[in-house]
C-alpha cells in the first residue's frame, strides 16, 4: 500500500520552515549568545552557508530520486552498497529521534513558565500527542503544521519589530571568546537549520515531487535564514548577551526588556507553538525514513506496514515515538542539540559525496534541478559543502565525537543483525 500524495508546494515550504524555525531560535539562541556574544548573528550566517551548500545537493538528488527514505536511496545509488546506505539511514533516524528529544525539551523549558512540572514528563507528553496526529494522517499533520508555523513566524516578526528601534545600540562584532566562540556557537546553532533535508523524506506524499521538493528546500532555507539573522540581532539589542546565555527562555527575556512581563508570557506562549510544530514535522519525516528503509528490506518488514485507514506507516510512527521519549530523559537541551548537529553534519557529508559520485555514475539521469558552479561534471558547491561539514565536525568536544563513534558502531552492529535475520 502506497502513501497518499497530499502535500502541495506551499505546504512543503511550511513543513520546511516549521522544522527549521523552532527550538533553534527560541531556545538555543541563549547558549549560542553565551558563546558568541553580540556576534551571534555571525554564527547564524556561517551555519546558514554550510546548510545552503548541502541544501543544494539535496535539491538535485531529490529531483533524481523523489523517495521517502531520501538519504538512504542517495547513498545506495551512489555507492551501490546497501551497507553504506543503511549506516546513512541509521544516522538520519538517530538524528531525527534525538532532534525530537531536543526540541521537546525546548518546549518543556517554556512550558515551565506556566506549570511546575518535570521537564521530561512535559516532553514525553508532547511527543505522545504529536505522534497521534502523525498517525492520523499526512493531511492532518500538514494542516496542524501550517497553523503552528504561522504562529511561530508571527512571534519572530514581533521580536524583530521590537528590536529594530534598538539596532545600533551595541557592538555587533563583540566576540567574548573570539572567533572560536563564534564557531562553537555555529556548531550548536547548526541544529537550528537541521530540517530542510526532511522535506526530501516526504517526497512520496508531495505532489510533483521532482520539482516541488527542491523549490521547497530553497525557499524554506532563505526565509529561515533571514528571520534568524534579524531575530539574533534584535535579541542582543534588547538584552545583554550574558543574560540571554543564562536564560531558559531567551527570546521571552529579550521582549520583556522592551514591554514588561506580559510580553514575556506572550512570547513564551508563542514559543510553545514553535517548538511543538518542529517536533511534529521531525516525527513525520523520521517515521518516513524508517518506513522507506524497512520497505527496502534492511529493517524489519513490520516497520513498513501502512495502516489501511490512515494511510500512514503506523508501526514506524510509534517506534520513533518510543525511542524519542527515551532521549528526553537526558533533560539537557544543549547536549542533545550538539549530538544532533554532529550526526546531521556526518550525514550531510555523505550526501555531498553521493552527489559528486552520481554526477559521474549517472550523468544522463533526469534532473529537474542542477547544483550551480561546476567544473565539467564536478559540483564545486557540493565539494565545499563536504569540506565545511568535515571542518564543523571537529568543532565539537571529544566526548561528543566519542559518543558519535559509538552510535556509528551500533549502526554497524544493527546492520549485520538485521541482515542475518532477513537472510534466514
């Protein structure tokens, strides 16, 4: 049974904005400002450049292979080996699961302003509710997301509106920790851009996917980048970067400096919509990746079953829900977000390599979109994206790199376990 095509270009763009603009700006701008100071906008810009280079690779690849398990398919076609494809898919699934946990903790941080309840319990409750919406159908998910995105963007525009009169009141080149602090913040902030790639994973539920997926990636990245830079400048114009770094609700703190405690409450409420919208979209995209890999018989077959009534991969939906709930128990959004960024950068590196290889392996295959700036068949932009991903990986602490290595080893073990059962 196939998935149902319900998503238009407009809804695909909203999906992209919804997954990009969430915890990254509403929660992580605080710790990022603590590292980069008033130059935090530079961290957002640098992270955007890295994301854009890889985003263009996704655009071309999605126009070639509009499939649900996007990265898995790209690597499999490029390498010809199911093993490398599975490891890439494993990293994407793992990234999605811990992203859900990170954003749910961002939601919980703002919710604490309204109810005195443990962060983990708030996050787990949110994941359960949104997983049910994901199960009910892609139409219900896209409609809910459209509403949440609208509220999210209006909240950011509100912050920008308050900040504009204060532009120029601080030194926007101030770097308390130097360029190292800006790059460290960019490594963290990169989490804020993760999500554009998940548009590729809803290709089988998108109308005219060869054209609309690439357009949605570009449009959502552009809109999100402009919003991020303007909001980051507004935030440090309204509040001291040190105070932002110590706050659990940094944007709410910024607007309260301009309009008082009522503004703090209003923006905290808006942040709940922003973070919940991001969680919903990640849940949808990650469950589709699980579905796609299972359909290719590399994960247990039961994960590719589609509910006859809702036309959604129900088992995959609730499996992603369960594992996401486990990572919420960490209760440290900075650690979880750093780990998410590390996994995503590793995946993005493989995607850029895949496009380079496919330019030579399948030069005549239909492409609705071509990455610009090439030397012959060689895509310079994708190569730069690869180098930047590798560079950013080494901006993380050693303990996170070790944890990332253990995740990779777990994926290798899982591959041989699953494949042995399939062969038997």
